[in-house]
């Protein structure tokens, strides 16, 4: 599948960074410390690192720039260490382990930095409608509207809908241009002697629309009118014409790692693994949460004392603010934060309800809330007001990463889908924090939290923590 105008220098840049990021530091470190066979070791390490990366398709143009690459680089670095340890034992290489570790350290850092810069460059191009995959959507009116709306709601992917071919009656509301229409009834095919795989009326209509719009991908949203043999023949026609073909499963917010494809009795089955709720990973998460909270409180104690003093000197009232929030399984708990508002803020809230900037949900947020103090504005902008929640993490009521802890009055207005947010512990940071915070609509924030609850993993938490630093420095949506 072609992604138009995706820069061709991504792969050479990634390969050059990986190679030089290993070769130069290893050669320099081994030469300066007088270790033997410096050149041979540098070449071996370079080949091992680029080999590991190539084996995982890190230089394939289709994947470059699509993600920040942090977790992939960490995964590859661990494999590199294991591979080099095996080579060390087999060859009897006896250089200093400290020298080897210091020499290899820059490689994953440079690779992750290059991947992040490539991702940002590609994101900027896509915001300018470049480097995109042009998609023609085929299906019944309802599924076509749903798929088109979901693709249009986000910009962190390559797909842009440029047209549609509805099946049956009905009027599209998604705004995608209609470039053909398929009959509600499955067409009757007549096989001529010269034809091996006839494209039929469905294939002819879809191919005509795809060629007219210069589509790169035909995306089918199957329904009662387009399934089984009809869908199979359409795939033949599209693929024989050299176009990419994909089918929307109807599932949303399911991580690829939870999906397993299996062919049984000629049927293509999607097996969906359940969310991680029990086992070693949740136990390890709980241990890391409490360990991280304890270390954080110890190391940040001087900063916490300074911030508490600043809050007390800025306005009347206590330094810490406690509030009842709802945690895992709907259990209420007391959450701690630095006070960022005047002491009687809750009493003043009813008079401000009409000025709520966060419409469409139970949240209350004001961009210029008059109750926020001068120090409070700084604390909110820098997210330093959240630091006392380390006490909640240490007590096991919160996690370092998780959905935003809701208020009881918010939970009272939840629907059945929103209640699923409470199936995991709330966090100091999470998908809401790194995704835009208060600038997100209620539905956008809920979608992020539900995706986290269903697709949680330790590696995903590490990714959120890494993105948190950027979100805090950016300050976007913090008010």
C-alpha cells in the first residue's frame, strides 16, 4: 500500500543513525581504554544492532514515522544485549563490561531520538495533508458513515477518505463523495469462456471509482448486504487490479497485540485476548507504582516543602487540598493535591456553571477560572499540583499511570460504557494527560481512557510516562 509523498530519506537516515550510533562510540571507547580488537568489536556490534533492527523491519518505509519508536527501540536494545552476550561467550572476548555498556549506551538513545524526530516530521506533513493513503470506503450507509467519521476524528494515522461506494439504499451523512453505488442484491455472474476471475458489476463499479479518485486502498465496511461470496469476489477484483484491499472488522480501540487471526474451516476468525487484569504484569505494576512513589517522595521532599510554603504565602488556606474521588471498582478515596484555588472554591462553583468550557460531558473546566490563585496557575501549568498524589500511589489507591480519577458527581452521570473506566486504578498521569488534557472533549477523553483500560500493558505505561514529560513541558490543555 502506497503512502503518497512519504519521504524516501527516512530509511537511509534511520540506518545511518543506527550504524554510526554503535560504530563510533564503540570504536572510540575501546581505543581510548586500550581494549584489544577495537575495530573488530565495533564492526561486530554495528552489524548486530542493524541486523536486529532490520529483522524487525525498522527500516521498512511503511512503518517509519508511524510511531515514536521508544518501545520498539527498547525491545531491540534488550535483544542486542542478549545477542552480544552470546557472542562474547562463544568468542571468549574479555573486554571490560563497564566499557562495553558505556559504548553501547548511545545507540538506542540516538535511534529513539531519530524515530521521534521522524514521527514529528511525518505528523507535520500529515497536518498539511501530505504523505497520506487515499482511501475509498465501500459498504452500507451506516458502516460507511461510522468508518469515515472515526478516521476523520484523528490525525495520527495515514488514512484519508476521498470517496465512497455505498451499497443499497440510504443517504450518506459523513460528507464523503459518492462515486458509485452497488445494488442491494448480490449480482448474478455469467462466466464467459475467456474469463477466469470475472470482476462482475460490483468489481467494475468499485474499480471505476478507485481509478477515478486515484485511491490507494479500498476499505470495505461489511454488513448484511456485503459479505460472504460477494465480499470475496470484490477482493479478487480489487487485488487483481493492483490495489490494496482491507476490511474493517467493526472492533475499535483494540491493541494489535490482543488480536490473533486464525483460519478455521475456510473462515477467517479474529481472536481477541481479554484485558490484563490478573497475573505477573499487574503485580509488577503495583510493585513498581509503590516503589516509584516512595522514591519520588524521598527525592522530591525539598521541592514539595518549597511548593507548600509558596501556596501558604500566596493565599489564605492549607497547602494541601483533599477531595473525594472514585477509584478502582467504584470505591471512593481521598485524593491529595496542592491547593490551586481560593479556600472557598467549592462554594463559588454553582455560580460559574454557565461558564463551563468543557461541554458535552460531566466535567467542569474553565480556561480562566477566577478561583485559581497566582501560584495555582503556575502549579497547574507545570502539573506540579499533582505531586502529592504520590501519597495516594504509595497507599495503593492510585497508580503512576491510569485514567483521570473522577469525582463522585461525575460518576453518577456515567453511562454503562464510561463505568468501564473504573476497571483499572486511576493514575497521576495517563492517556488524558498526554493526549491534550482539558482541550479534549468528553467523548475524546472517554475513548482514550476506555482504550487504556482494555489495552493496558507495562510497556504501554512506559510509553505514557515518556510522553508525560513532553506534555508537562508543553503545558497544552493545562488550566
